[in-house]
C-alpha cells in the first residue's frame, strides 16, 4: 500500500462459497482454532468490501495480506480484484495533518509494533508542542522531525522522541529547551500498538503553545565557588537549563577540575568560547559527562579529549530527571607544579614566525623547560631512530611526539614529524618537574624559511659554495672564518626548513634524499633566480642550490624562496660581487 491512498476496494468472485480476510503487515493466521486477521470481507460467492480511513483499523501505508478460504469440501476457483483510491493531496492514509488542540481518533492493527502516523506542522514562533495519547490498551508515542518514524532493530520504531510505558496513556512535551528541541517544520507522530492480538483504539491531541524561547543566561563562576540549582522534571525528554556557568581561564592554568553532585540524572555539557546551543535538534557541546545520582569530578587538561585550551568555558546542565532533583556545581583550576615547565612561545626554527609546518624544525622558548643544556648525542639514539626525549624532556605537538635535538632551561629545538596535521595544535612540554600548560600553535602546509648566519643581526642567509667555502660579505665572522660574496653566475647552496611534507621516511638519521626542484622558486634582488636543485637532504633540512643571476649588480641582494605559492619572509640577503 503506497502513500497517498485513502481507500482500498476488495472484490472476490468464486465458483463456490468462500470467505475473505485481510491483515496488515502479517499473513492471516490461525491461533487456537481462530482466524487472526484485521478485516473480514465477507462470506459467499461474490464478495465486496472496502478499507478506508474510517475503517477500524483504518487504512495506512504498508503491506497487506489477503486470504481466501474455501468453506466447502470440494475445489473452488476464484478471482480477486483490488482497487486503490488515490488522494490528490498526496498524503492519504499515510500521514494526515492534525490541527493544534483538535483531538483525532483512530485505531492501529494488532500484531505488535504496528503504527499509525500523523503530521504536526510547527510554525515559526511556536515554542512548545504538547502531545497527549490515550488508548483502550497499551499504546506508545514516537516523534521524529522531518521524516516519518521508521522501524529499527527488532522492529522497534526509530525516533528522536519516545514515550513508551506499559500504560494506555502517554504524554510528551517538546520545548525550545528540550532534547529533541522544538523547531519550525513538520513533526511526524506515530502511535504504536503494543498488543499481539487486539486492534488498539486511541485518541491523540497535539497542542501548540507560544511561550518563552530558549535563551541561555551566563553566570560567571570563580574557582571553588559553588552553584546550586533545581532540576526540572523531564518526562520522556531532556530539558536544557537556561542558566549556564561561564569559566574564564587564566594564563597559569593547565586545566579544570569540574565537580558535579546530584540526587538525580543529568548530562553536564561543556563548550569552549560560546554558550551551549541547539544544532539540528540537540545541544552542540565539545564534551558531555553523564551523572547518575552521584558526585563526580571531570578533568579537562592537556591530555583530555578535548584538550584544555585558554579561553572561556561554558557549562550547561541537561536534566534527565523524571522526578526532579537538585544539582551542585563547582570547579578548581589545575595549576602547574612548582618548578614545572612553562611555554612562552612556539615558532618555526629558521624564520621564527608563529606558524609551523609538517616535517619542520621549531623553537620553543619559556622557563624551566629543562634542567640541563645539550644537544642529542650518540647514546640518545636507538638504532637510526631520532630521540623523542633528552634527559626526561619530551614534546608533543597535536598529540604527536616530536624529535628533541636541543634542550636548555629557556629554549628547546625540536623536529615535528611530516605526519603532523594542519590547524590549531596543542604543544605540551613534559619534564621530570611536571607538564606544561597547553600552548596552541597554528600549523599550515608550508612555512618556507631560510636559515641565517648569526652576525649582523642575522641579516645574511646561511650559504656555502660548492667547494665548501662560506658565502657572505668579507669579514662577516671576523678572523674566525673566511667569507666572500657570491659571483654573478655562480651557484650557492642555501638551507631551509618549513617546506612541508615530501612523503619521505622521517624520524631516522639516514633519512633518504627527496628531490623537490620543480616545486621551489626563488628571487634574488627581485630577479627570478634559477633553482638547479631543491630537496630534503636530512631530518627537517632542505637544501636549495641557486644560480646568481648575471644581471645583478654588486651589493646585498634580497633573497626569498617560494613553495606552493607561499613565500619566505623578507629581510634575508645574499652578498654579491
């Protein structure tokens, strides 16, 4: 039986006396000598019957089974004809619209889990929908937004709102603060017959109201300040309390310990930087914690999911109590251990910009980052694997361990893996003295940056000639190291980081060379310079061989490289003669 049908006419013509039966969703059966069916068409040679919206049970979309029984001891031949009457409106027996406050009556066939469905159209501005169902036996109520209620596992209806008990009456109220919450649109309301044997008759009433729209209020709560609330009775739905608690974190905090005590059931919902609001019928939260008549403490820190970050946290309470109750909420800040590490900044290891990229060197500055000062040594390696900790100092970026090259109390130099994802990532330093607070850094596909020589304010690129001599203005390092400017047409070797993942194996000492010459471009003195080679030549290290344009004049020439449309920072020079 398709949707959009309001009547079904059944005609049987037989050569002898017969009886005709119809049953919804299940074959006609015999139980204790009695025929189990929903409709009896008639008894005789010529039968004519109609099932419609006024029948008991009334017509609805779904499967119907027909049985013609021979009442004689001899063979009977018969023909059956079924005629369907369509509803021009296209809704028919499937989903009649019910009006606010006007009760509708109906019936649902037996055989367990049969349903009769209706539609309620909720206009803009409506803030409450009351549903009341009563039957002559056990009937249940199911509600879905936007789509009909469908059978799920073991035939039980799948729905957003469910009111199912052993009684013959069910009630449900949808508000803008309940779960599911009320929204403008069409709701499908299904009445289920729980009986295996008898047709259920019912009355259903849907009433729309215009009350207050859900609008959360903010209650700023300080550490160890207690808030006590009453939980409303939430029959068959959850109710989101309008009063939400706001926690404004401080720079020294590593996390939050959220404590909740209740004599009933609830959900604690947490959202960072904005109040908890409804999205697609349910509250949109970053974290959800279940309380079942108990006292619990939940911790948000660098190791939790989601990880703690600086900002404001909003805490909302969703009542799941069928009898009401009370709830008490407070929190304490997770503070760094005395002498523990603290991060002040995270930058790329060459240009010192506040962005990093996969497979690049990064520099972390702060206090108490390590108890010693050194670089990695032979004893720190396991085979060819780069070390992920030195003297108890380790670093994670986006939850992924980084390779630790240099440690000191005020600075760490580490290499992040090529598998690092992009986006805002949490950086955490762990030492024997404790774990730092989360420091959030932006990771992008590439942040090209040239390594530089330290003298003269790091003005000159770290460059060498093919014979190993250093490129730079004469006397750059004084008498300690000879340097000379590059000649026009000469090839110089530059070194960079932040050119992004290239797909090679990393985290090992013998990382293979990967050629990316066709992806890198360069300018010198504003003139395009030919890149004769570009590739990843070691752990986090990229080499670029550049031919000095013959058209350049003598002097310091501005040097920039680009990859994937991203250009290195200005302020880097190469001396040319």
